[in-house]
C-alpha cells in the first residue's frame, strides 16, 4: 500500500486490539499477475475492503485460480505463510488482534479461526453487514477507523473473561525469548492443559507461536543494515545457519536471500512474482 494510516485503539480496546489500520492500494497494470506471501505474525487480523475488488487468495503455489473469501474477513493465526494477489487496487481497513480477542469480540475460539480466512458475517451476522455499509458511507480512512473502533467497542462481551493467567505468563516468557519448556513451567499448567488454553487464546500451540516469534526476530535482523546472517540466526534463537535457512523457507515460502532481494516495504508481505 502506498498510503497507510495506523494508530492504537482507545484504551478500552487495548487488551484485545493491538493496532487499527486503513490504507489505499493504487491500480497497477501488472497486479493481477503478481502474488505475494503474507508471513505469519502470531496474531489474528480483521480486514474489510470498502472499495475495490475482493481479497483474492490461493490454496498453494500450484493453484492457478484461487478463491475469494469476501470483502470482510477474519484471518486466523497461522503457523506458516499464505498466498494472495498482490496490489489489488482499493481501500481497506482493519485491526490486528491481541490473544484473547476471539472470545471477547467474536464470541468464538481463536483455534476455530486458525489457518484460514473466515467471512466476518459468518461470525457476527447482520452486525458485520451493517458495518460494511457504514464504512462505504465514510469520506476517508480516518473516519473508517472511527467507525471500526466504535463497532469493536460495541462487540466487547458484557462478561468478558481476561486472558488466562497461565497463558499470559507463557506468552511473556516466549516473547522474552525463553524456550517453550520454560514457558510451560511459568504457566503453572501441565503441558497438555497449556496447549489447550493457548490455542483457545491465540490459535496456535506454544511451539508454533515460538517458531513465528523466531521468524519475526530474524526478519527484524534482516532489515538491520550490516548484520551478518550468522549473527541474525543466533540472535533469533536458531541453532545454526542451516536451521535458520530451513525454518525461514518453511514459514515464508522463500529463502532469506530471496526475501532480501525482494526488499519488501512491509516485511510480512513479500512479492514472489
């Protein structure tokens, strides 16, 4: 996107929403021939298009047709990348969710939304359709962000449960770079019980979440000028360079060298031709 507006939500939403965003992608003659890999972040996302063609996704590298999940979708947390059409013109608005948001805002488990895109109307019914209509009436992205924010505030469950303390403790350890076993110990739960609670809140198992965090640390390192690849691998928690290259390709669909060559403006959106 060449024009992007981002901001944090109002305080009441911050336990559930990390970021609100709106952006515009201008028309591009070659856009329909170009795909991009959207890399895993460990988070759920909400995206609504209010002008332009719908989101065009592909089941894999050999899928020449793809599919259209709709104009308003929830992208569940993923353990690897997915492929979409790059550069489709139009306006869109959305949110990046925190762990626990699925239950608080969408009345479901993050595990039920993981590894796929779900039409928002399937989760929220007529409320989602009304939201799309409101967005289409707005004069620009800032107004759309206000409409989306108000809709999310109204969605907060009256008896919302906070994040399970064991999951919160495990997440804190994982984001601090600790191995999964230390996160399990910090949670105070059995490994099996933590996996169930963790999937319900985030959509991923702790080990999958840790893999995505290592990838994100590596991407940040690759963006830093002058840092050798061996240092990036070690700093991100990979056992060696071979482990780094193998994991990077599994999670992104490209090699570290190909990612650097693509020089993505947004590090989690890499064009693949």
